[in-house]
């Protein structure tokens, strides 16, 4: 293992945060990592929002289905994609993953909250005053974990095949 794979394997979704703020340098570096994500035709169709205002976090949380814990996060990143870009979803998902991994490298926990095609995507866009040519792809509440519970992942033999898939597991 190397430092990058160690960080990736250490990452777990965090939904309970300590109240302490996230360092501005970590926020900036995580955004830098997000903007360095792979992107189709180098279009970079993303726009990143950083929300730290408590009332705005509460308003975002109230709009979501499964993101009520956003209200307690010290920071929430909102990743938007340009609707006209053919691969905005893939590009912005890559950016979201880079953002999450970069935060983990600083010991900052996060959770990917879906945005694309959700009923709250447009209300969140309007709440954050984002131009109409963008659509919400993801929300990433982040902070230092109040508690860590690790969920077991499937064994490699159940999720990998070589050359051609066979039902017998070989």
C-alpha cells in the first residue's frame, strides 16, 4: 500500500460531525484537487460552492431527502455542472470523488449526498444563487467525525472478474 491507497481505503461516509471548523487551507486544497479532476475534452464544466453559514446549511438540509445531517456540518460543498456539457455528470462525479479523497487526506470526514436528478436540485441551485445553466450534481457535507463506524465492504472475490464473467464465481 502507498499513502494514496491508504487514504482511499480509510475513507468512510461520515454523517455526524464535531462542531469545530474546517481549516480554510484544507478547504482550498480540496477544491484545488477537485478542479484537477479528469474531464471530457477538458471542458471543466463544474462550479464549486463552499457553504459555511449555519442558516444556509440548515436550509440546504431541509430541502434534501437524506441529507438532514448537512445542518450540523461545519462546511458543505455543492458541486454543480453545466447542463449543456455532454459529460457534466461524469466530470462532476470525478470532481466530487477527488474532493472527498482530498478532504480525507486532511482527516476530514464527508458524505456524498446525491443531487443530480433530485427534486431538490433546483431549489438548492436557487438558494445558492447559482446561474440557471448549472445543475446540482452533489452535496458534500464535511467536518471532523464525531464518531466513526466502519461498514464492511464486500470481499474482492464477489466484485471482480477476469476476462469474462461466469456465474459460478470462478
